[in-house]
C-alpha cells in the first residue's frame, strides 16, 4: 500500500525533496539540535582567557664597534633561547607562581609536588615569544631588533603583571648574561695570558742560558769572531816581526857592549874568548880560513888561550869602575830583553786566543741550529703572548663597557596593559563552525536514511521498479487508534530527545566550566616564533 500518489520521476526533484523532508524532518531536526545545543552550552560555559603583550626593544651597542669590540659573539636568537631556558626554569617559575598565586584551580585534589609541576608546565605553555625582524637590514637575512612577550590567563590584571614581570626578567637576564660572558671571556684570556707569559719566561731563560753558556759561539757573532781572529793573526805577525827586530837590536847592543868593555879593558878574558870564538864561527860561515879577519881572530884566540892557561896569582878583588857607555848599553839591553819577553808572552796569549776563536767559529753551525730551534719556539710563544695580551686588553675594555651598560641592551618599549577583551574563546567562530557541522550532520543523516530505506513511497517509485501495471492506489487510512498510538510514540520520542539534549547540554556545560585547557585547545594563540 502506497502513502499517496506522486507524480514524479525517479530522479532528483523538488517534490522528492519535500517528500523526504516530510518523512525525515524530525530525524534531521534532532541531529541538528542536539550537537548545536551541546556546542552552545560548551561555548557559553568556556571561561574567558585574556592575553597581554609587552614589546621588548633590542638596542644595539652604544659605543661604535670600530672603537670597542663586544666580547659577546653568540647570535641573538641563540642567546634568547638560552635566556628563555633560564627564565622559564622550574625554580624561577615556581617562585613566580607562589608569589602571584597563579593556577590555584590546579591545586584541588592533587599533591603539592604534582600540582606545582603541572602549574609550571601550564605557565610555560602560556608564555610565547614572537621575534620582530628589522625591515631595514641589508642582505638576504634580517636581524631581530625587538620581540613580543605574551602571556594568557583568566584575570586581566594578573596577566599584565605576569607579562611585565617576565619582560623584566628578560631585561635583567640579558644584563647578567652579557656581564657573565664578558667576565668569562676576560678570565679565560687572563688564564691563557698567564700561561703564555710563563712559557715565554721559560723560553727567555733558556735563550739567556744558551747565550751565557756559549759566549762568542752564537751565530750572530760569527762575523765578529772571524774579524777578531784575522785581527789577532795580524797582531801575531806584527808581534813576530817586533821580536825579530828586538832580537837583532839585542845582538847589536851586546856587540857594542863587548866592544866598549874591550876597549876599556873591562871585559874578562873568558868572556872575550867566547866572543871571539863566536865571531870566528860566524865568519867561517861566509869566508874561508885565509880571510884576513879569520886569521886575525885565530891569532887573538890562540894568544888568549895561552894567557888563560898560565896560572895567575890571587889578587884582592878590586871594584872595577863601570864605563858610562857600558852602563847605558846594559840598561838598553835589559829594557830590550824585557820588551822581548813581553812580546813572547803576548805571542802565547795571541796564539791561545786564536785557537779559542777558531773553536768558536767551528762550533758556530751547531750553536746556530740549537739557537734556531730555541728562538723559533720563543718567537712563536712571544707572538702568541702579544696576541693574547691585545685580546685580553680588548676583553677588559668590553667587560668595562658591559658593566657600564653601554653594550647591547633590552628595553621594555611598551609594557603590558590589562586587556578586558577576551583573547579566547572565539565564540562567534566556534558557533559558526558548530552551526555548519550540526546542519551537515542533520542533512547527512536524512540523506543516509533515504538511501538505506528500500520501501516504495509513490506510484512512480513502484512503476520504475516493476514492469507490471499498477491498477489502483489506495491512500493511507488512519484510524483513531492509529492516531493515538502515533501521538504516544511522538511524545516518547520527544521526551527521549529532550532528556538526551539536557544530558548533552549539561555534560558539555560541566566539561567546559572553568576548563581553561579546553579554551586554549579550541582557540590556540597565533604565533610566528616561539622562544
């Protein structure tokens, strides 16, 4: 039996839509109203979350880099990340939570340790840092010249206070970090400078000991040693010439003295005999025995020998007066002998010095190698020392600049102010999304029910399904009992729907009430960077 006669095809038509709506409207209305009511209750019950933002300006070094180089060489983003880890450490956030009484709603029913851990994690999640890039930086990379520090929470006043406190932490931590970096750099360079100075002193001491140990043998003294040895060889030659000259002069003076003594009768016979024999031997070298002077000397020698062979009576010793010329000749002979002895001693000294200088010259290559090896290490250590000394002085100047707060600084350009406009939840957006989803759910359920339903609702449906002719269509006959039964089912279904709606609305309201986590989940904050 068919519900009624329809004049429509099996395809899509406005009449089919109206017929489907007539049959499935309560299903669509129910599936549209239930989630929408729950969502409205959820959105209504969500707590308001406020956000405050502080702008921290990064001011560059106030002293030109050409005059004073900063000792803080790490990138700003890296230092900001490090500072965030320090600022958002558990101990510092725990002190902040206790001081401002944050996240008291998390304390219920949990231990203090667990509550504090959850509160610290919540605080870390609620803090965001957004870097602001400089628009006038040159090159493909832009430098950070400011950052926005944001915090979200339930109370606008508390949110602004927390944001400003965290911004002050950044300013304070930046100063401490830069001073710490500068002091650490200065201390490191001081230690390295002390070690380099110790090694330099050791090298200088070794060089001094080498120079003191091998005086005159150093490579830079080789030319001096050669020149000095040549000079002493010249002195030695001159000394020998002077000795020959003095020896000849001494012989001449001795001959003159003998002649004076002979003429004056002051020369003893024995001395005269020896002198004559010496003259005879000297003449025989040049002449024969027939030379007149040789014959004369032979006669004198024979006469003196005979005279000396005769015994002489002893006479009292009488002082023989000295001839003045003989006295002068004796003094000249004595002075010449003394000078000759001095020249011979000087000759020995020169020979000894020449040997010493020759030894220095021979040892010069070995000493040059030792000196080169030692001075190479000394020059390297000296260069390292001067480099470290320069860097240490620059580090001290940089440290003084940081202590005087003339380096890169953070300054709170715009402090956070209480905002009484909730940042979350975004209720209008959530309601629009819920309305669209509820409508899609209702329409989808109606379409799905129509697709699953295999019964015939019109003559045309039957004709399109079968080739047998339809003889007659009997309309639905509704009795009083059918009407009562139909109203009873409707009331029961409406009651169940209302109960279900109340349950869903209550559940959603209870779940969303004071649920800040759900608010943050449904309305995540916008962020471009996270410190």
